[in-house]
């Protein structure tokens, strides 16, 4: 079989030295000159796939023609396990979904339980939930931004910076709940009974929040204004508004495309309707926009946390409301969503009146955001595939559940 | 838009026996399985619900239930943060378990068929695949209906209420120690699950990791391989007690058994 | 020439006695061979224990704590394990960080087999130790010791980075007791020669089918033309994107 060479891939020296007769290629049927397609395998163990994700990529030269995403390597039968454990016991399982922002998964589960049973949550518990949830979001965005920097070529500096600042956030969450990652903090109807903010906790959180703008400024210095970063991300992997909506994308990925949809505003819960914060959106829907939306969301999280802390200080310590120890909702079903770090996290619960859910379904943001990836990378280079994938910021624990 | 206005719009626009109900802040519409694609198109084009939020499948013992949640976002309004309708539009589809089934007989692979809505909402793609994988509902017209979280060959659909782990589940991960050498796994006949090199004499190995689990899925009789016990060091297999009792007790001098152990095909 | 090795020697009894499984400690009489090899053991163990390179291999939640351990605050570089390699060929320690599922097992076993001897395994987290909170589900393996020979078990969900550092220190202690003559490896969990097939089709066969289908099916030049990249505007100013509502 004869190999044809694409003239655009010839080495300039070859042309210069006259080794190649360009007139062979300068024909109108040049579009028929094609190289063979190459199929490569990426994963399930690969440093750039953020966990156990598996790609089958078909390449034309360096251009991605087709991408097939294979996952399930972390499928831990969570929805089946839900059916065998109590509603309160399942809170611990939800921690392990999006493990970089575990608090927000707790919140989604508890919100759905409260909707099912018609429970009210008192002011102090709501404030604690808000502060803890936004701290979790900060922690997730710090990881996501840092790892995205690694994907586009900053090597490990941005990862190290992100993880270092995340430690400050984890310190205050550790003081509150006793755990660094898996908090098991919220309960249907409130928060864990023995867990109130320790004395001086809100001042400590404020101190951490004071340091945040400096860290964000550092991110801008390291990444946003860096020419290489700019070249690798600007205009790459554009996701239009229409595509984003058609593919059910949520979270910063959707807002990066310019759609102002945030569950905290669209389907309000908690004390969010009374708080003052903005929803940052991008314009073009490229990798830069998705990255900048995450950075801007960190600033908004800081605003929310400061407001919620003021309200927390105004409440009486120890008054956490009544979270029922034995939670037995009446028969029926409910669906509730919260804004997670990666997008909308929804829970559907169906109760038959027993202490365990009859059916519990997770609508996970990463799982659904991921399905836009093959469409987004088609026609881009293989290196751009990694950048685009990093800008979506998925979490395999949430994809596979 | 109020809930009443939306219900009226559904009733007038979609018509034909549809009765929208108001449940908390949602508008719930009961849709026949054959019309869900039509309803999805109607919801997107006529009602402005342009965002498919989630598809949920529930096993209600006698029937399956599919729930489609839609949200109205309408990206044209940049300044608007609240969606046009504050709640969800919810379509409930009751799927009979024998609906257009791929298999005529009830069994673990007894899968009803429902139209796919991927051509209207591409975002339904992976959610429908997940439902097929875990709940066993087929979607007609789906571009690539395959297992997504589990692997090809997994028995049954684990989120069904009648699903049970197979009792014959060999501690299969032992297979991993054999490595990826070519052909070692494929050459073994399904009966000869464990063949010891003659040195092992010990307790019979009961195939199955969970002793308390039911022996087989309730809806089908067990295969011989599921009730099989293996005794090491006796040169053969010992059939266990299925529902019809012990079928065969190969002795040490059984010629057919010896041939099988030796691997000769000619008898 | 006397070599002064800066290593804390473990109890000499451990080095000079063997347990054959019969409950009797078999003490070795110092032979010439032992005397010759002994210092070499110390030298090798000193080098190996202080440069245990971990495998940059993450399954799940625990891997985040693994990265935290290697980041600035906990700084595993103090203990010689900061070189995290993405390739199994260059690693000494496989830290199985997270839940092992049945679908992932063939890949993990293969990665382990690609590591060069001597190789060590730390089962990090409750899921890798025993299945943890997910024990009883249909898709995960209850404990990574069912497929790999585990040296150190590290419970916790997830273990804190301090605990992970502690487990590496414990591993270093274990490496220092090794001997060239007597060997060090744990016996593999499964006796060699065992052949097991899975009634569902072993996942590694599934793997093979998956790859075969991908590589066999004809590829077509689809719409491979690169999408037009819009003209690049100037780099974004500091301070993030403009919020149209503010």
C-alpha cells in the first residue's frame, strides 16, 4: 500500500532542498490525499485523565476525529447500597461522590429528605450549612483550577499552590467536623447533633477568607496573564450556549458558555435567597472562560461566607434545631437539587414509609457534563483534548458513583 | 408563568387525554410510553423547556416508572436569573414490564422497550444508557445502547428489585493473578473452574462469595454451574444439590470423568 | 575496609532466624556466606528504604490525600518518597488509594506485574483494606489483598496524610529487615497453578473484546476539519471576567 504524505506536514528543509516535487501535491484533488487514521488508547490509568477514565481516540495526524469515553472503573454500586441503609446512614455514602466537595453532596441528600418529609431547618443550622458548603466549593475549585494549570503545561506549580491553599480551607472544616474530606456533617433537618461551631471558629474562617484574594491574585499572575496559558486555552474547545443546553451541561461549564443558570438562584434553597452574590458568566464558552468562571466563583463564595458568618454570629450557640435521630418519611417521592461544585447535584428519593429509601437516584453533574466532551474535542488537536477535558473539571467519584 | 397556565398549555397543546396535575411546585404529566418522544419535542418547542435535567427509572415491582425532569432556562435573557417557570416539568411514564420486550419469556434479561429522546435532547444519551445498564429498559433509536458503568456480560440489571447476585460467583478476581498471558483464560472449559495441579487436598470449595445470598435469581432455574461444588484432590467435579437433587456423583474410577480430567475429546 | 552505614539495624534475631511455619525459630549459625553478604544487605536496605518511589496511581478519594501528602504542608520529600512516577517501571511502592472495583482489577493487576522487583504494596484506606463502607455492593472487590500481596494496611476513610507518612515509615522499617539470601516477598495470595474462570466472563476477557472491537472497526474520516479559531483578543486583564450584572 502506498503511503501518501500530506504536504502540510513536510519538513520545510525538505521543500527547500528540492527533494520533494511540490507540483505532485498542488492539485485540486489535494483533499483526497489523506493519511491513515491512528487509534490510540488513553487510560484507564493515565496521569491526565484525573482518575480512572478511559479514552479511545481516533486521530488523523494529530487531529482528533473521534473520541469514545469509557468509564465505570469506579462504579461502587451506590444507588443499590442506598436501598439497604437508613436515610441518615446514607449521608456518609454521599460524601464519597464528589469527594473534593463532600459537603455539597450531603446538602443535596438532606435537602431531598427534607422535601420528602416536610422538615424545617433552623437559622443556625442553615448558616453552618452555607458556610461549610461554600468552603467545600472553594476547596473543589482550588483543586480544579490547579489541576487545569497542570494540564495546559504549568507542570506542578499550580497544583502545589492550589493544594497548599486548600489546606487552609481544610483546617477550618477540620475544626468544625473533625474530618478533612469526608465530613458526614449534615443531617435531614439540620446538622450533626454534637457538632456546633467551636468557640472562635467564625473569626478563624474570616481570617482564612482574608487571605483568599491574595491567592486569587497569585493565580492570575501565574496563569491568567501567562502567554502560554493564554495560547493554550483562549478560543479552544468552544461550547456554545445551544450545545451546552442540549447536552444538559450544568455548573461552571454551562456558565462559562454564557448561560446564567445557577440552582442557588433558579431553585432557591437554604438562605441563599437572602444573600447578596453574583453569578459570573463567560462569553465565548472556551477553556479560558470556564477557568475564569471558577476563579470568579471563588470570590463570590467568599462573599457568601462572610455574609453567612455574620448571620451565624447573631444566632444563639448550641441551638441547632431538631434533626430527628430516626428519620422515617411518609410514603411518597421527591426530587431536589443543589448547586454542587461541578454542577447541579440532584437526588430523587422514593419512600415506602420505611426507614430506608425504596429508591434513591443521583443526578450527578460530572456524569452528565462528561457527555459533551466528544462533541467538544472533535477537530482539535490531541493536546487540546487534555486542556478541554481539564477545563470541564469532572470528578470520577461522581461520574461513576 | 404560573402552574395553572402551564397545565392549561399542556392540556391544550398536547391534548388527547393528558391530564396535567400540580404537585408542590412541579407540573406532572402522565405520558404514554409511545408518546414520550413526541412530548419531549412538544416541551422543548412549544413550552420552552429547553433543558433536560434528569431521567430516573424506578422499579415498582409490577411496572417500571420513568421520570423526566425538565427545566426552562432560555438563555436569551442574560439578565434573567430566575427561569421562566420556577419548578420542574415532570413527565411520568409507566412502562409495563412486558412492553415490546426483547425476550418473550420473563427472565433476568426481560427488557421492555421505550422510545429514546436523544434525537431531541442529546443530553439524554448517557442517562438512557445508565438506565439500560442498571435497570434494563431498552431505548429504541438510541445511537449506542451499551453497558456504561458495568461491563458486557454482567448478569442482569442490579437496580431491579428482583436482582440477586449469582451464587456461583467464583472469587473471580483470583483470575487476575494469571496475568494477561494469551489464551489461558479462554481455553478453560466453563465446567473446569478450578483445576489444581494434583497437589492440593483440602476442604471442598463452595463456589460463591456470599453464602447467605439466594442461590439464583428468582425468575429462572439455576444452571448446573451455579450449583456445582468442587472437591480438590479427587480428580473430578462433584455436582451439588440443585432443585432436582444431586444428579451425578462421579466416582474416582468413572472413565468419562477421567477423560475429561485428561482433556481428551475423543471418547 | 570498614563501611560505616548510617542505618539503624533492626534486632539481629530477625535477621538470623527464620520461621518455617512450624512454630520453631530456626536459628542460623553464622556462615562465611552470611558474613560476606550481611553488610551488603545493610547497604542495599539503606538505599532502598530511603528512596521508596511511589507509583502515581490513584483510584479514588484517597488519592487526593496522597497528593496532599506530597504537597508543601506534609512534604513527603523529608522521607525520600517524593519522586512520584507515572510509569510502573520506575516505581517501588504501589499505594492503592481507593476502592478497587471488579472492572478496574485487571488493569491494577497488570500495573503491579509491570513493576520491577522488589515491589511493595500499601493498601490505603478502608476500601482497599477490606471494602470499607462499600462492602456488600455488587461491583467492588472487598480488599485489595485478594489480588495483590499487601505489605502495609492503612485504615482510615481517607487516612490523613500524617497516617500515610507513617505507613511509609513502617514500610521502610520492613525493608530494612530484608535479606538477600532469605528473600523477603510474601507468598502470593493464590498458589501458582490455580486456574479460575469467571462465569460472567472474566473482566480481562471483556477488556480484550473491548480493545479488539475498537481496533477492528473501520475508522472513517469524519468532520475532522479543525474548527475555526476566533481571532485572539488581548490577554484578559487581572481580576477575572466582567460580570454583566454588576
